[in-house]
């Protein structure tokens, strides 16, 4: 994880509370659950923003169809921003990253957001659950459950901003301690040089 490229950024002090999801637009990433949860939360909190970033037209059996995306645009709850070469400005203007994926390796977007001081809501599945410390750097929701995701979002909205900011700061410290690419490179070099005669 390149912590210099994804520097810590304080939570926005002004403007609406903002969630962001960064993923390929396929069902297996939990995009439909994100949109459904956003609609539930927006009914009670109409001033909250829900950003969605990622490429359309992905070759995948669970790809989001154009007509489905068009319907979401018409409903106007989620702001679809397309594919972005640089997600950092959008993470910086957000408070919490959301990734309700069905399965992951180690989700890069969660690590990038954590590096910038953003906690994340992720599903309780392998990969995702290793990317956060539940209740400290993020929160776990049930997989394939818009209701569980919406409840986690509501919990985030109810938190004092200081508590949310502290979660983001803890997320950044964890990235520095466990995922900084300099640590990974050093560990790899140590493995290569171990056992070599001096």
C-alpha cells in the first residue's frame, strides 16, 4: 500500500455526510445492495450523499445492465460518477467507504480509503473482514443484505464526528503498521537475503 500516494486527509468538516463505493459495476461487488441500502437511508436522511465510482460494461455474468443503471439515475439517490483515473479526491470528500462485496482477496479500495483516514463498511466475508478491525477501523454487515448494510450506515450517521474521525485515524495507523509497501518490500528482501552467507 502506497501510503504516500494515499495521504491522510481529515474528514470533511462541512457539507453533507457522504458514503462512497468504488468497484467494478457487477452484482458480486454488492452494487445492488449499496443502491438499495442508500434508498432506505435516504428516506430518513435526504441530505446524505451516496457516491458510486467504477467502470460499466464489465464482462461478467453479474454485470449491472445499462437499463438498471439508467433506472438508478432516474431515482436519483446514488450519484454515479463513472470510472475515475484518480479516486483520491472522491475519498477525501467522503466520510465512509462502503464495499458490500460477496467475496474478495484483500480489497484495495478499502486499504486506499483507510490510508486516507476513512473507515469502511464491508461484508463479513473472507478478505473484507481482514481489511477492517470491526468496531475500530470499520464495520461488518451481512453479505447480500441491503437491510444490514443500511443499519450500518445509520449507525455511522449516528456517531459523533469525533468518534468517526478517530476510527479513520486508527485505520490510517493500521495501514502504516501492517500494509505500508515499504514494510512489504523490506520483508521480501529479508526473505531473499535470509540464509545467504555474509
